[in-house]
């Protein structure tokens, strides 16, 4: 089985490529390496290029049975400052990919979507029927692709599974791949950078939320559990299940304070904490209802313990495998 992984050298993509390799797949990666790891070539055939290039797509698409798409811009605050980048990369470039798939008769697509498509939560936990009213260009760009995929299914028979991640976290348990963004905005790697002395402190943006300890609560899902969900979605698509949408999370949230305390415990190091004002648009609680994925796909997250998630991320931080 030949699978094209777009953005396969990035954080989640690299873990997915290794996972697919160990499932016996022939893996082809298309990545411009703007934020990826060329070491992925040990598990895949790597083509360096951008998803906007139809000529390059014409070289990597023939013979593949499915495409997994991870090549998105993901920083919420940047999307507000520079929405053009997000509509170009996340929307326009994805349209180019979808049109090329249709031209080459590739009809199975798995899309990395996001909980940001929901906007401010109305009910918790958030299931697939929750209203989708995104509050930033990042979430809007992802929702637009979800809507386009519905039209492409009806018109062209391109079936898709959209997987809406909550907070992807953790790292390859073997320590080979991990989370590395520039700039880094995710809590767990930022906390671990503070533990390593690579940053002076970690900010807590508000301690007066209506939560048990006053800090925001988020649903952290291990990157390898995301990979298993993608694999199950792929096998379901190839069996003819049709297009579907799934929320992916642990179903249990952890507060900012709990994450910091767990990181101190795992690393055995002192982490300086600085109180900062609330950030605009930060909901108190974001937690997923992933029952649909568990029932329909048989998805069972393995790494749901917060300390395990942080231990795997810490192991990678100490491994020396961070791209240079």
C-alpha cells in the first residue's frame, strides 16, 4: 500500500510516516522542509517541494492509494496578524492538492483538522455535532477545507476523513522524533525548554478562570495516539466507509498548573513560573468527546496519562535528535 504524506517531515507527519513504515506501507513524503526533519528519509521516499506545485504533485501522486495532509500553518496568533499566509497555505494550496488528486484518480484523503473549527465552546465536552464558529483565520481556513471536502465528495467521489485534533502532545516513545516548531507556542515543549534552561520562565496567562485551580484546562492527546487514529481512518476509508469527521482527544483535560507540576516531577528540575494577564480568546476549558472515533473506528488511546506524555517529550528533548 503506497501512501503520500504531505508535510511528512513535520511534527505529527514524521511520527505518522514512521508508523506507516512499520505497518508495511510504502511511504512517499512531500515536504518543503521549511519546518521539517529530513531524517524522515530513512522511512520514506522524500521529495522536497511545496504542495502548491502541480508539477511536483504530478510526480508523487501516481500509484498512491491515499493522501494524508499535514502541511498546514498552525499558529493561531500569527493567523490573526497575517491571515493571507493561512488562506494561501491552508486553503489555496490544499485546493491545488485536491484538484491534482482528482486528475490522478486518487480518491482517499485524510485531513488534519483542528478543534479551532469550533470556536468558543457552548457545551462540554465537544462532540462532532457542536456548532462550528471559528474565531481566528487558522480555524476558519481549516473549516473551509472541511466544507470543500463535502463538495468534492458529492461532485468527484473524493472521500475524506477529517480528524479534529485538540492538543497534540508528546513524542515518539523511542525518542527519535518530537515536537519542534519555530516559533514554539505549545505549552508542553515550552515548559520543557524552561526545564532545560533554554528559556528563563514559563508564563501562566490568568489564574482566575472558573476551573479547580484557576488556570485553563486543555485536552492533550499523544501524537502516537493520533497516528493510530489516522491508520484506523485510512483502513476504514479503503474498506469503503465513506467520508467522516471525528474529534480526537483524551476526553480528560489538564490545567496549565497541572502540566507545569507534572513537568517538574518528570524532569526533576526547577521551572520558574511567571503570572501574566489573560490572553484574549482563551476559553477556560476545551475538552473533546471522542466517543464517535472510539465506536466507529475502534480507536483506543494508549498514552492518556499526562506524565507519560511529558516523559516521552522529555526523552526526545534529551536525545539530541532535535533538527539543527
